[in-house]
């Protein structure tokens, strides 16, 4: 029987590489609670599927068409909801400062950092979290 073993498993403490942070003496890092399971994409819903539907003033066919259109728009969304990803997967930050403020919690991250910086780092953290572990077959 073949036995699978991990040969390159992601670590839950990750040093942020953005702007050469990983070269610093005391680099900022993130601790993950968990990594996303395959196909857990955290896409943003564009709108509630019931938005714009007045059930009192529409025919049944019109309601069905509107619901299907709203569902199709949500399913085709390709924007990642980084805030939900952070809430679900990030435990905390260590040695992370912005200006005079320490960033420790997910809430700190979104409140303290400028939006562009927050999204640039979030993109890196999301990419790392979705990297696959490598497995080998061995004895």
C-alpha cells in the first residue's frame, strides 16, 4: 500500500515579503488559524440575490428571471473578499507596525493600514494561503 507524506508543508507562521519586509531584522509576520480548503475562494457577493425584486408587484416568471440573474452575477464574481478571508483564516499579526500603531488583530489591520497597503499585503497572504502542499509516495 502506498503511503503519502508531505514534503513541503506550508507553515502557519508566514513572514510577509511585501516591500522586502522579510529582509528586516525583526520582520512582520502573520499567524494563520487555518488555510482555505480547496475551492474555498472567498469571492465577494456583488449584491443580495433578492435586491431589486418586489415580490408584490411582479409576475412569477419575472421574479424567477430576476433571481436567476442575481445568482448568475454573484457566481461570476471574481473579486476576492479579503476581509472575510482574514476573519476566517488569520489568527493574528506579530511584529507588525504602521506609523506609531501596532497591528495585532485582524480588526487592527483593517482600521490602521491605508486601504491600498492593506489590499496589497492581503493579496500576498491570500496567494500564500492557497499554495498547495507537495506530497510524495513513500514507505
